[in-house]
C-alpha cells in the first residue's frame, strides 16, 4: 500500500498515536506529501521534540506507526535533516 493512502485511511489514529509521545507539530514531507509515493515507499514524518524527548521516544513512535499503517515510517526531527535541505523540507512539510 502507498504510504499516502495508509495515512489518509488512518489519519485520526496516527494523530492519537503521536499524541502519546513527547513530540509536537507532526508533519508529512517527501513522496507521500507530493503524491509520488509508491507501494514500498516509506512515510516521512517530521516532529518537534519536546523537553525530555529521547531516541527511545522517536523509535517507539516509529514502531507504533509502522504497526498501525503497515508501511515503513521514518520519524525525523528538524535537527536530523541535513542543513543543505533543512529549510526546504521545513517549508514544504504539511501537518498530519
């Protein structure tokens, strides 16, 4: 299944899962946002870490979303993005 389709079908459940972790401002970027995703593509999510957020939080969020959606998910923070592309991704990303 295309990640964009999985997200559209489960958007409110995705928001619920995200709300259980120490992150804010979840946004979609990449091929799922542009509509160029394919079966086997991953869902790229950008989140802002809250105080106390750990890699375990981000990894746990990724695993739960993958289980929910049945597609690969990549959870990143703005600091994870290469400086060269960071502003472009931040400008293009759209809320979940």
